[in-house]
C-alpha cells in the first residue's frame, strides 16, 4: 500500500500499485477540487504492475533496476499524473507527492500548498 498526499490540499490518498493510486488521486481531484482530465490517462498508457516482492529484492540488491532505469536505481513506486499521464517514480509516497507538487505547479500551473522542487528532466 502506497500513501501519497494530494498535491493541492495534503489529504492522504492510498492504494496498491500505479493504476489504483492514479485512479484514487483522480477521483479525489474530481470530487474535492473539481479537476477533471480531458481524457482517461489510464486508457492510453500501459500501467506498471505492483510488485512488493520485487521492491524487497531490490533493497537487498539482488534484482536489476527497472527497465530503462539507471544502474543502482531502486525506485519502486510510481504514479501517473491523472491530468496528463506523465509517469513519476519515487522511493515512497512522499517522493511521489513531491514530484506531483512540482509537476502540478510547473506543468499545469496549479497552485499547491507544498513548495515546488522543479524537476530536472
């Protein structure tokens, strides 16, 4: 189970895996903030599977990094921006929250309570 904070109001949202976490955040943004994406990002993207066993093996150093990742990169959590579908990776829910805060501010111009960390791409 991964718990993130809403980038706008700091309400906790939690679910297992990228798709479920994205859906839960999208539902929260819709009901609490009246933000609705113009399209369903989950229908246009292949979501990554949730694998807690893989995370435990990566922490022990016995599994290679995720496909496309850097050597030694052991990020296990991911979420899609529910508004545009950009994918973010992090070690935990707080990492994901910080990426979403920066993304909402920098790419969508949405004011958040948190401070933007401006992502380097």
